[in-house]
C-alpha cells in the first residue's frame, strides 16, 4: 500500500505538456462525478457530490442501515465478515452497492468512477474478498474517522472483486472519505496496488486520470489564475480544476443555510445536463442525482434531477439502534420526494452486493 500525504508543484512547462496531452485530447472514458469537501465559517464540514452516469435507468434508493448488522463481502469463496459498528444513511445504485453515504459519526464515503482502477487478482492475494459494491459500506460500518480507516488500510484485510455493473460497464471505482474534523482521503487501486492520498487539503475529487495526475493538472491551471481563464469541458480533469477554483472562491459561511446553499450551488454548477450525449465520446455522462452531507448536524440531503425539490434525512430522527430493521425509500418517477424523509422509510431486506448470488 502506497500512501501519499504531500504534493510538489510541477514546473509550468511540464504542466503545459500534461495539459495538452491529457485534457484536450479526446477521451473515451468520461463517466463524470464530482466531490467537494467544504469548510464552513464555524470550522464544520459539508461534503457534496454529483452522481453522473450514462444509464438514466439505473436503480437508486435511500437506505437506513442500523448498527449491529451482520455483513459479508458477498463474493468469492472466502468473503470477509463483519458486524456494523455504526449506523448509516446511504444511497444505493443498481440495487448492487452503496455508492454514497454518511454514518452516525459523520464519516462520509463517496464512490466515483475511475477508468484506471485495477484491483488486482484477488485469488493471488490470499485474503478474504469484498465486492466492489460493498467497498464504501465497509468503511461506513467500521470506522468513525478518516484516520481510523487509513490506519486500517495500511494492511487491508480484504481483496476487492469487481464484477461488471448491471449495465455491462466495468466497475472501475475510486473512493473518497471525509469526516467531521475535515480530514480527507482518496483511495485508488492502481496496477493492483492500493494508493491512499491522505490530507485535509484533498478537498476535490472527480474521475480520470488518477488523483496524483489530477493534482498536477490543477497546479498548472492555478498558475494561470482562475479569474483569467478556466477549462470549460465536462471532462473529469476540467471539472477538477473548476470545482477547485469554485471551492476556494466560495466564502466560508457561518450561517448554516448559506453554507449548505454554497455546496449545493457548487454541485449544481458542475453538473452535466440531463440527456447530454456526444457520439464521439459515448461515455459522457449526465448528472442523475446529487447528495450533500452535513457532517456536524448529521443531515444527509438528496436531490434527484427529475424532482424539482430537495429532500433530506435527519440521522437524529431515524432508528440506527442494534436490532432495528433496515429501511428503504426507492427513487422512482411518479413518487414525489421533497422535504424531510426521515419518517418515510419502510422496512426492507438489504440488497445484495455486486456479483453476489
């Protein structure tokens, strides 16, 4: 496992070369998601993300998962087993995995697409196995802080198996973690090895290229100055630069309503219009939904692009106690979502992890 906690700015000439070869070149892989970690004027934190995906029919649901749930990795002959220490509110995708969520301690996990992801061969590792669909949930169930999670991943107890997604796409993923103290980590499997970028400075994440390369690209644009010019395409590298600039330019509001509004506005500003497509780049992806997690108040906001309203779940109003039933709200057209949904969940059997039989 490789851990990176610092970054040295590249020279302008190298940055220009990287920009010309990576940003402006056409890319076949542009599944588009964005994540930001915002600091308020009260030194509290809010994490926002977009879910951008080319399949508008992908099933989505909100879940409440209590403490004390018996879990396993779902795939392989020796799936890892655990019991959830922390309750959580999550968003599932394809009824096959946790794509996003926050636990009762304020730890937030966001799964985003990464074409370069390579989880290696699980069978050769000799370790217990974990479905890629369970990756985010494993952290929400087991850890209260980013530091706890990073320490545990110094020698991961599992190897990840990533079967194809239900729409046939490869499950290329990377994971961001943030907590109520503002700590942050980006986890990527590159060439079969886990790379962790751990620092409270790592507040933005998008998709390809790898996070280390994204930092290099952003360093180049910061030298130009965002007030003069920002890259404008919806490629992941361009979005990384614009989100970083917007986040730095946004005031650190002490007013909680304005702080939330700032994060929502940044997520909406970086979103991709519904139905947008490019025949030359078939994997350009429209925004399907957005989440905003208030890690101090423990309120998890959800905004579907097909509903003209924001909904939310107050974690202080849902039953996360051991022995409580898992509960769900399905995101479906024709079912209005607006306001506080905390009392609207209904008991349900949890979905199976990606690849589980």
